[in-house]
């Protein structure tokens, strides 16, 4: 990926250090009770890079709060943006996704979850192990993790498998927080949780497959 997609343009100084929690509070204040489209959210958050936008979309699945109908559309967005990062293209969304609306009530719930999570992360996040995000190809590899996490969110399994959305969402949050806070440890933790998520999915599907085989054996 060419430099500058998630960071300030070349030759320009990095923006003043800001906390993720400050950005979330500012976003809620900007919304001021209004319903916003994903396109508007995208525009508002561009100043901090698409990493913050992706983080925002993954937050609803990091806590046991049920917000119906978000898993598939948000998973699609995360997957789509992740693919563009993988191929080194500027992250942008197609028009039909940009028009998807997020009510203020839903945004409030998302920000509430985000503030609790970010306040905890901010106590330990700091620039370190930056090679995990600045070496050639590392941003693209993070994009692969985002794509894979988005695909996991797309799977319509919450009623059947507990935490099926939570594990990939935490992975996405760690990867994007690592980009925003320039913390390679968070990036590494994001990869670890991501692998853990696929292992848990494989074990769950294996158990389901075995149960189906036993049921078929009894019926035949």
C-alpha cells in the first residue's frame, strides 16, 4: 500500500495527539440528535483516517448489546474497506452503502460502548513496535485481517453461536486502534484474537457437523 492512506499526506506534520474517546464524544456532539448516513459518518471521520470509521462500525459487537440489523451491513462495509486497503487503494464506499442510515439512538449506543472500551485502551496504548504497521506490506496485511473480520461478522450466526460477532469485532478494534494510536502491540494482539476467532469458528462448526452426522445416523 502506498503511504498516506491512513496517515497524514507526505510532507505534512502529524496531527496533534488526540484520544479516541475525544473523537467519539465530538462525533456524538456533531450528530446532535440527528440521523446520519454512513456517507456522513465517513466524511466526518476522515480527519482521523478510515481506521476510526472502521473501528466505529465494529464497536456495536464488542459488548452484549443487541442492535438488530447491523451485523451484515456493517460487516459488508468493513470487508469492502479492508479489500481496498489490501490492494493499496484509497478506502471509499459505493453509493448504495453510503446511503445506509444510522439513527442517533443507535449512534448513542455505539459511542457508549466505544467510550468504555477506549478509556480502558487509552491507559495502555502508546507508540511502540511501529514496524508492525509501517514496514512495507504491513498495512496491506492489516487489511487482510479487516477483510477476514468483516466476513466473520457477515455470517448470520448470533442466535446459534454465542460471541460469534464479538471475537472478530474485538480483533478489528485492536487492529484499527493499533493504527490510530501507532501501537504495534495492539496490532499484534489484533492478529492473535483474529486467529483465535477462526479457531473457535472451526471448532464450533466441527461440533455442529458431528451433531448433524449423529442425528442422520439415528434417523437412517
